[in-house]
């Protein structure tokens, strides 16, 4: 199972200085600098060990959500950094003071394990977070991983132990899906899962990732067998981009996932800039319990809705449907692909039978999903005021005639009952 952790997004120099004044723990100024000046004496070593032990218990995976809720995001991130700093300082001394530690245990400590992803430490996109130019490429700190990120398995000896971008991209793919899912869910809390999936597909598909890769010059760094160099390399460039993401986060155990996720966040903000700006302008803001845990069912979730906003389909159905009429929605064009997003495009027509019509098309709509296309078709019909007035008048006349017949029938039944008496 993949685990990763990344703290809240930070810009580079300016925000690092700003964050340093807000951190609840004096990381740089006290612990790290003091450790460089002198070795920790036995008394302070004992205190540091106790503090590390307390932090390990506090940040145990089983209760991290509760801890973060109590102390807040900033303090929680600081606690994680303090724990990692203490680990880095105390581990060499513990190994040195404990000669019985076997080589396999020491080797295990060097294993490159990822950190956990804490979803609430991601921040949603905003219009101010959309870059005006390509964000800087994060550095891969391990030379072996950096070379492997651009190397096809057929370029090397072909040995099973050879590291290639195919192995790395499998890891990077998982992180990319995870990070994009969380960012979309946070930024667009009112969107249905189907629409969220469409946005994610725009971010993670090979065409998008390959475009990013070429903009950073990955195509010039790729090490491919000759037979691949003359082919369409869109899939290969997409895979290499994913492998580079994995190389960034795996080569930096402390900040790799944070750097990779912030880089992706900036890149994707440029791709979804239109949607991000539209979301900010939207007057409907959903305070989703998915991202603000309430701990109990509250009024937001249990209040009775007094007025339900009907969608276009429901409005059209309410306006024109009756016992002698019906509306149907059908595909009127073959499915095609959007030339920009490469997503499927559906065209749906709405047809009326009744009010003097037989299967007459009264509107159509085009969208990436059939549901949205149907809604647009209904909306087009509703906006045709002249047509709607004609059908509504016919419905009014029909309903009036039905009412007269009901009244006449009721009087007839009353007369029959009076005669029997």
C-alpha cells in the first residue's frame, strides 16, 4: 500500500520566512542549529528521547485525525516536523550507543519508505494560486532515481533488477490520482462524482502529462531504444512524467511528497484555471462535511428543505407532461471526442408527443455526459418562449375541459343519488 505525507502548500523563499514565524516549535533556531554546534549531552539526550517517544505516541496513525482536529493544521504540521527532526538527530546516537543492533536492522532503517498523505493538509485551488508561467521543476535528490526516471527498460541490460521509468511510473501514477482526487474534491465540493471524474481525467490523461513532460524537456532526456524513437511518444512521455513524480517524492523522504504535490498543484491550476475562477465566482458555497468534520449530525444535514430548486428537465416535465403527452430524450448524433480535452461529447435531443405533436424535437444539448446534455436540451426548450406559450395554452385548454367534465360527472352522480333517495 502506498503511503505519503505532504504538509500544507508553501511558496518558496517568501512563504518559508513567513511560516517560520508562525511555527509553534523553533525547529531551525533551536534543535537543528544547536545540534550542529555540539553533541547532545546525556541529560538533554534523555529529554529529547522522552519528547520523541511522546510525539510517536501522539502521532500514531490510529489517532492522527483527532490530534489534528484538536491542535489545528499548523501545529500538527509542526509536530510532524519536530518528530522527524528528533528522529534524524537521535537515531545515529542510538545506533552508536547500542552495538548489539544487527546489520539487518540498521539496513531496514535506511529503506526508502514513503510518508502518509493527510488529505486535510492539502489546500484547495484559488484564482490566486494559478501560476502565470510554468512552475519550476522540482529536483530529484537521488542520481540513480533521476536517471531511471528517463530510462526505458529496453535501453539497459534488460536484467530484472534494472530500474526503469516503467517501475517508477507505477508508483507515480498512484500518487497523481490520489493528489488530483483530493484537490478536485476540496476545490469543487458541490460537483457530483461524475463531473469530478471528468475533471480528473483532464489532469491525468497521457495527452496532458505528455504535454507537461515536453514543456520541461523530458523528451530530450529520455533514454529509449531506437525502435521507440520514431514512434508517437505521447504514452511514453506521459509515463516518464509519472516516473519523475515518483522519483521526486522517493528521493526525498522528508519533503519529497510535499514538493511533488505542490508542483502538481501549480501545474494543474493552469489546466483548470477556467473552472477554478468559475467556482470562486459562484454564489453557492457548500460547507461540505467531507472536509469540515462536525463530529455529530447538525442542522445543516437534518433541516427540512422548504423549497426545492428544480432542474431544467424537471421544470420542462412539470410544464408539459400530462396523461396525454410525454417527453423523451434521445441521442441525435454519434458520440465524438472533444479536440481539446479528448473527452467524449454527447448530443441529446428532447422530443414531445402530445399537444398536437408526434415525437417532435423541441430542443437539444451537447456536453461531456448524457445527463448534462439532456439538461441543456431541456433548458433550450424552456427558453423558447413562443413555443412554450403555444403548448402551455393547449395544456390549459385541455385541463379546463377536463375540469368541466369532472364537474359535470360529479353533478350527474349527485342527481342519481338524489333520485334514489
